[in-house]
């Protein structure tokens, strides 16, 4: 994937831990958050809720 744009759809957050940018989507809202893993896990919102719920496995 190096040097290419790649889209990954993930249900397990550990799959996207090392990507450059994460887009968080919600039904009927579209993109509700964007950023890297570290930023999103510390920012209030949908991503942090999923992270806190333990979906890292």
C-alpha cells in the first residue's frame, strides 16, 4: 500500500491503528470525525466511544 491511496473499511480498530487518516462515518450524517488514531482516541466523539468500549481486539 506504500505510495498509494487505499481505503480500508474496518470493524476492528486495531486494523487501522497505523493509517495516516481515519474518517468516521455515521448513517444519515456522513463524515463526523477525521484524524489519526491518537488524535481520535483522545477526542470526544464516536471514535473514542468505540475505543473505550474495547473494540481494539
